[in-house]
C-alpha cells in the first residue's frame, strides 16, 4: 500500500511532490491539514492568515481527488482522521515545533528538506570548518558549487560583491523610483471563501488578528508566482540594485521583487529565481550590480538564514546577550501607525498594518533599530516579526531578528549591532523633511527619537560595544557629547508611548 504524503502549508510547489529516492511515491495520495489551533495560539496579521489559507486551498483545488483536505482543530486530530494508522511521508518541515510533532508520531517518515539550494549536511560540514560564520564566505561557496554568475572559476565581472554600487540614496526630489508596477494577483472564489471564514472566526471570538486584509497582494498559486517572478525579471530587476537600500515614503515597493512570500510558501524554487535573473543579465537586460544584489539575497542571505536556524540549535531562541527585557508597547502590537509622529516609524508601521510587508531596510533600520534602541525582549520582537509579516516564518525570523536585528546573539551572526541615528535615515530616505523631529537634534522637543535613542543605546552598552572594533569609534564619540546627561535624562523619562 502506497504511503500518504503530507503537504505542509509552506510546501505548495511542484518540488514537494516530485518522486524519487528522497521524495514521495509517484502518484502517492496527499493529505493537507488546516488546523484552527495555529491561529488561536498566536495573533497573526490578517493578510498573512488570508494568504496562507488561500494558498493551501488553491493547491488542494489543483490536486483535486488526489488530496484529502482536512479542516480540524489540531494536526494530530486531522492526521488520524485522514489516514488512521496508515503510513505517512512528509518533507522536513521548516520549524522545530513542526519537526518535534512529526518525530512524536510513530507512523510518519520525515524525508529530506526541499526548497533550498544547499543540504543540511553540506552546510554543517562548511560551518564546522569556519572560525566565524559569515555570510560572504558561504555565499561565494554556493555560487561556485552551483555555477551562479560565474565565468570559468571566477565571479562574473571579476568581483564577488557589488554592494558598494547598491547603496545609493533615493534620487533627490523624487517621490517614487518610477519602477514599473509589480505583479498583483486577482482574487477569486477561493479568496472570497477564505475571507468569509476569517470574518466568521473573528465574529465568533474564536481567533483574533492584527492588521488589514485585502485585496490580496501576493501570489497564492504556482501560476501567479511564476507571473510575479516574470514581471520582476522583465520589468523591475534592472532598476533593483542601485537603490535596494533606499526608502521612499510614497513608494513602498520601489524595485524590490516581492518574491519572498512565494519562495517561503514553496511556490517558487530559489534556483529558478537565480537562474532567471542570470539569464536576464547574460541577455543584456539588467546590469550586473542589480543581478548580483538579487542573487545575493536568495543564494546568499536566504540560504544562510535557513541553515543557521538549524545549525545554531534550539538554545539560540533564548539568546539575549544585551539582556534586553522590555515589553513591546500596545501601540506597536496593534500596528497603530496613526499614533506615531516620527515619520519613518509611522510609515513603516503603516505599511505593515496595511499589507503585512515592508522591504528589508524599514525592517532592519527603522522597526528593528527602534526595538533594539529601546531594549525590548528579543524573543518578543522575533515573535512580532513572525506574526506580522506575510513572509515571516520561525526559520526566517529567528536568525534575522535575534542575530541580525537585535544583536541578541552577541555577534555569532553579524559583526556589530545594526542601528543608527537619524542621519542614516535622512541620507537613505525622504522621511525626515516633513517630520516634526530633526535628525541632527539629540535633545529637546524636536530631537529625533532615533538619534537620541542611538546615543542612549551606546551609553547603556558602552563597556561591551567599546570592545567591538566596528563600534569602538562611535562609543568614543560619547565623550564628545556635552549634552549627554540631558540626553540620558530625556530618554530615561521617555516611557513606552509612541514617539
């Protein structure tokens, strides 16, 4: 009797049903489970709940009679209902909690993971040989091994890293980057059904969400995901690189790909994204700096984060090298952008509230930086990012937030804390002009919360950061601040209210 194959809600693309020695049996029956308890346990963004359920139900519709789609309270209850004591295969899940569940079930065989470029044993072998785990070294290895953007044994263009070409501030005076619009899907009857169900669950008091839902912005099936990828490659990739670290208040997407949600649902495979971008470059359709920047995000950073999640182990979750324990305030939890006067923070929160997405610089240098400066509990910050973003999963957010954003691992993943004063935000965005706060002011009613927060953060961790070669110079700058006592009094009395 053929084993049933279980598809998780982030395993929705063709690779997860491809047969082989490490895959399900050919034409194996499929089970998919929609467990209401997932939404009861945590308060997710409404748009994220909609996207995941819509994607699962679209996949079930594609599979037709081959799939048994079970809606139940818990995974265990649903699996027993679907297969009883029958044998089940499933590809390695993307969270430790899910893996623990699978390992507790006697009738489940866990197959190797799919949807990534590098196998876990290969990464572990590389990592075990390193004195420090840095993404750049890993990225170069991936490019060599997979022949991405290579010319013989050398990187295309003669250099591995074109970041120096990809850090331009936004064009002066521009409200938008002028990029062609990204792909936007059309909702259908399945989306109507999902929205009806979510409305009913909320009315019944069964679940609660944050943020707004609709219209759906991200692909929910393979056809839409491929159309989104093609739209980016044909019309937006060429303009991506130079301004990938820039931010414009009226242009939330700029030239970003918006493919992360599709990749993390399994609707796109990373190799097809990277190979597609390289083909555009080789055909003369995009400059190398744009293509290398995009390849770095997928073959470098995304792959690196996935493997660090497993390599560091479960104890990484409780990392808190800076001993930050502050609670996330209610206005932040509720995505109450209208309560915030600081224009950069209000804009980023508004984008998250309305779409469940904002690109990597607002995530890191606005949202994450504010949380770091104010000493919020990194576990709570990680959970917030996981719940609030449509592309957020445990494996995505744990290394990104604990390591990259909150420096809670003390430098295992990055060489310094990623935070700044208002000058960086002013240089890389158009936020500061109309803002009531001034980026060059540390003290007073018009003091920038990020500028004041930056110096207060450095002071609070002066001993530790002073020993970091990348932070020693800024820490020494504290000695030149004649208004430091007033700044510390101001920040000590700021409280948890919105800036």
